[in-house]
C-alpha cells in the first residue's frame, strides 16, 4: 500500500474513533451481573474499542510505519478519559519498543481503572523498564490477569 493510501485509511479510522468520544465525561454505568466488580460498558466504548482493534489489524497488514502525528493522535485518545474503556485497544497499539519514548505519557494512566492492565502490558512490551516500583502494587490486584501482567513486568524489570 502506498503512503498516501495508508495515511488516508488511517485518517479515516481515526476520524471515526474521535467522533465516538462523548463531549463530556459520563458517569460509570452500574456493575455487571456476571462481574460484580466491573461496570457495564457504554455502546460507544465497544465501538471505540473496535476501531482501535481495526487500526491494529490495519497496521499488521501494512508495512508502513506511523508518523509522529499519527502516534500523537493515538496518545491523545489514550489520555482522554471521556473515552473510558474504549481506550484499551489504543493503549495496546503502543506496545512496541519503537514507542518507548511515549512511556511517560502512558504510565500516567497506571492508576486509571479503565486501562490499568493494558498500561502494564504496553509498558512491558515497550521495554520501559523504569516503572517496577509503580507496578508492584498491582501484584495484589483483584483481577488475576492484571496481577499476572504486573508479575511478568516486575520479574523482568525489577532491579
């Protein structure tokens, strides 16, 4: 795929993602019946998450690399709390060593319940090894998969 086509497709996906984010921060929905410690999802969260996954698939199918402007758009969605859990797939997009320079922005989301597990996974995949002390408290998280991500990170990067 040539660069112009790639950029246009990326821009189209991203414009869709940005349009899904509500203008104001919405309250959490009630807890799910099957997962009493997890809030239900708004429809836009599912749709936004899916756009992030579509971007991941698009990137894996094409050899073009993201430019700084495109990465900045990803980071902007990651940091926008109005997007709630729809941001999870966008945080995961940055889980590559080439994006390690964005680790300070991503680690700022570590205490955000909507994306904390994805942040730990992304920092691990980035090779961002300076955050073990911040991740250690997640070794006792109530969700097993987040505990496991924290354990993997701490085992590899704790000095």
